[in-house]
């Protein structure tokens, strides 16, 4: 789907064993971002810098098995993480807010602060993030709220995650008067 839409994602893989995690990390190159696929809220997510760190993470932080794989993503150095909240009826997509994380990419959004509007992204990047968000919503057939997380490095935009649901940032996006929510618009 991402290829069809012309969207990028960091190099990644899914490891069901320690050996698979090592092979994926070596193929991608360190550092990598590891996170269990079976937990929510970023628990046990970690930036891993070398083989020893990877072994320690696998041994101490997570359970790796066929039923409990670990996601291995290439860590994007010097990237800016962005959260987008949008609303779709399946035909039209309203991008309610584009929020720039204060912390570096790789820090879970629940542990970071955001700026609304973005403070360092130019208008072209913000417009492209909106275009990609709309394309994802329509391709996925989202009807309702959705949250998308991107990482921006230079002029490259990488898709990190899509959640077809309300996120913890929706109340913040709905508040600023410069960004009216659909509820606040006259009928």
C-alpha cells in the first residue's frame, strides 16, 4: 500500500527470535528502534545502538517468540517527529492539526511534548504531510478520527504509524481557536 501511495517508511522488520532481530538490525544498521508488537503506549520501546545493547534488550526487556514478535525499525537520526489528527467521512478528509514533537524522533508520543502549530517545519513539508494523511485515510477507508505519526528528516517524510481512532492529542487539537474543529464550525 505504501509503495502504491508513494510513501516512505524507515527500513524495518519483524523478529520472532533473537537471531532474526540480530539479522534485521545488521541489515538495517545500528542504531535501531526496538519495540514489542504486543504492548501499547510505547512500553519497552528502546533505541538500541549495538549488538551488546540488542542482546541486553532481548534478554531483559521483552519476550520474543512467534506469538510475540519485536518490531525492528531503522532509527532516523536528527528526525523531527510529527503527530497528525484527522477526521474523515470516507470521502473527504479534514486535517485538524499537525503537531511537532519537541523531543527527538524515537521518544514515544506519550512521553513527549508537542507544538501546535509546528515551529520548524516549512509550509511545503506541512502541506505534504497533509496530502499523505489524506491519501492514507482514503486508502484505508477511515470513517471517523485517525492519528498518523511521521518522522521528517530534511525534506524526507517517513510514515511511522497510523491509528484509525482518536488519539490522546485530539482534545488539544480541538482547543486552539486558530484551528477550529468541525464541531466549532457553523452549519
